[in-house]
């Protein structure tokens, strides 16, 4: 019996494309398409269930699966349209190597958070975090902390752009010890707080999402003064300057709730001009165009510049309108 337990804890269930996973109890059949990701508690696959795409997570440890299923079930009843994946099914998969628990949830299609905000102006990290803070407030009011809050656990969907979280493995009841964490986003790693599940733990991670936009490779802790290190790193990136007060208060644990942090962030975005980012994006192709027009007459160059200025004005106007529209979606 001990040998069997040892094997079940170490041996993983590898699923292959087109393989069928049939539940022992509910008899639902899922066709595996590809692997989506792998974590501490199991492997997630894209699967087909009838005519619907779903995400199937399978593991060797039934306790971790049960915990995540309970969380999904709970928030499937109370969540709004922008929170995590909806729960669909849970069952056991019987193989010759053993019985593996799995659960099925909504498959959320979107773009990874970090590439999304890095490919766009600095205002976008603020816009998306405004949405995220609204969802976190709902989570905290239900007595839960997200825990392992990082870009890898976030997706940005389209029409309109919206943040969704895709992994609930780190969610922890308020007051308990954080179950899962990633060092860069963990205040305990930086020596700026405990790993107790509370609102300020998540808000520290939110602040680290902002700095991660400009340090995609991240960086490690050096020395004993982590607060000074983080603030110095933050100030080295001029595009992050508008968010400095949000970042500083977030990592110091000075916010009482996500709503307070959200309110301050909205004020910053509404009163800060991010148009230089748009101008930079538009000037880049203009410079390339001008290099090819060196031999042409000055009159034509003036026409191009006038056309560029008109384009810049229109682009800036459209950006402002779209930001206002997104805020309307999140209020």
C-alpha cells in the first residue's frame, strides 16, 4: 500500500493529442487537443467537449484538485462576467497506471497580460489593473485572497479588452497561510510582509504587476533594503513615473482595500497625458518614411508632416475616447 501511494504521488498522467478522457462517474468524454500549461498542482489541457472548447486540469493529488474545485464552484455562483473560469465538471480518469482526478472549466481565450501591456502604451497597465482591482474587491469580500497573482495567471480578452484570471490554485481563505506564490510577486520574499492571506498581500502583487511591465525578465533581491531596491528600479523607468505613488503605497502595504487603490489609480489615469506614447509610435514609421524621401522636394515633405500631425490628433482623440469607454465598462 505504501509503495502504491508513493508511485501515485510521483507519477504524472501525460495526455496526448486526440486522446479521450472519459470520466469514471459522469461518463463525459473529452478529446485532448494540446497542453496549455503545467503547474505545481497539475497539468492543464485544451480539450473538446461536444462542440465546445474547455480547459481540463488533471493531477495525481486528489486533495489539491478538490480544493480548486471547491473554489471554482463557489465563485461560479457569485462571480460577475469578468472573474475566473466557470466550473463545468469534475471526475476521475481510470488508466492502467492508476486513477487520476481531474476537473473541467471554461476555456478563456485571450492574450497574455504581460505581452499585451508591453506592446501598448504605459496607460494600458493602469487601465487593466483598474479592472483587476474591481474583481479582487469582490474576491476579498467573499473572504478569499488570490495569492499567486502574476501575469501568467491573467489573460486579456477582446471586445472589449478585459482581464480574466485563469488559475485558482493559489486562492486562500483570509487569515490562513498563502498556499502558492511566485517570489517576484511575494512580499515575503522581499521582506516587506508576511505570507498571511490578507488584502494587502494581493495589493502588493498588483503593485509588482506594474513594475513587471518594464522589467519582463524580472530581477532578484539584492541586499537587505528591498524597499529601496524596488523604488530605485521603479524610478529608472520613466514610463512608469505616473504610477509611483500607487507602487510605493502598494509595496508598503498602505492600502486598506482594493477600492481605495482603484480610486487613486483612476484619478492618475484621468489626469495624466499618455499621448507621448502615441506620438512615439506614430513618429517611428514617419522617420523611416522621411529617410526614403530625402531626395524629394521640401514642399512634399511639408505635406507629409501636415498629414502626420492630422493623424496624431485623430489618434490621440480616438485613444481618449476608447479609454473613457473602457472606464465605462469597469465602473
